C-alpha cells in the first residue's frame, strides 16, 4: 500500500525521481534519526525571580515537535527552544512575565528520556535550527553534518503520520545547489493525504567498497503553510538568551489565577517530610 502511494506521488511531482529499491534502503538507514521532542517552560517574575507553572503543574506549558539525531547530540526546531512562542496560553502573560525553559523529553517508541537543562546554539544562519550536545539520550549515534556549498545529489525523507497514528515515510531523490549566502530553500511538499510531520535532506557518502553513510545537509521546516529546507551550519553564533525581557512589574490579578507558584527545592523537600510525619 505504501509503495503504490509513493509511486503516485513521484509521478505527480516532476521535481523528484524515484527508485523503489533505493527508497527502502534510504528509509532503513535514516528512520531512526528522527525523535519526538516535548519542550516545557515556566514563567518568571524577573523582579522577584519567582517561577510559575500552570494549573498545579511544575511547567506552565509544553510544545511537541521533532528533532534529528546528530553525532554527539540533536538538532532541534525553534519550537523546542522557545516553546512559549508556539503556546497560545502564553499570550495573555506576554509583557508581564519572562520565560524560562524547563525540561526536554525525547520519545523513541515506548522509551522516554528527559533532559532538565539545555545549552542550545543556533546551527542555521536564520536561527531556524538549534543544536544541543548530548550523549546520554542519543547514545552518541546520529548523522554527520555536511554544511558545505555546492551541488548535492541526495534524498528527501518525509516523516508522515497515518490516520491510525502510525508513522510512515515518503522518500524522494533530489538534487540541490547550495549557495554560500543562502541558508533556506523552498521545497514543494509531496501530494499526499498523510499528515506531514517532519523531514530531512541527506546525501550518501561512499566511504569504501560496500560502505555507504548518509550525511545530514538540511532539515525541513514548516513556515506559514509552506515547507522550507533549512541548511545545517556548525559555525553560527550563539543566541544571547531564551528569556523574554520584562518591563515594569505587573501584579497578579484574577485573570492570573491559573498560575502555580513553584516552591524552591529545599522548601518542597521540607514540606514533603512534614506531610509524612
């Protein structure tokens, strides 16, 4: 069933060529490079430094996105680094409170692992992608990055979701020309009824006889209803902060009743001991 859908898509989109046997090989080689990411955050009063969750939770909000494994860490989308910008619940607090990243959770199959703090650095000239170092969750496995200019004769791999919530892949051969000053390229999405979740552009690297690896050249990102290919760079500057600047302090009112003050760890531990007595 999947193969017929892929062939139909390839015939409609003249920009892609397609080879069934190659598609299966590419899919098998790269499918474990995708990882589901849940990124949570807290609000902070920058006058008092007090932190807030929401509705009894230690986090104010959380946003789900997709990441890609690279050697020594992950590539993350902006949603994972600045989740408040994609959470409608934050809108009424904008300008009143700052924001502080809380936790990152990575899900692969039934396994879920968490990172409590991250040091994210831009790895795209337009700050669309970010990289974090990690070997505990990724176990050191992941793509090598190819950030060089020139012609790339590789494959676009789309991660898609079926109606039964199972994940499938659409794989197309694609030739692209990367220019020195261009960091994003618009890409036509495949004609499919499946929900497109994420995508990558990889190029095969022939190491020796019988040995081929795939290097990560770019990640597909949805912006304003269109999909763009964002190149991965290893030389981007660091972002200054993930916090939102706060002007004058605004006192809490009735509309802020869903905020949950976060107790310091020591205070919370003492309270738990007292409750057990």
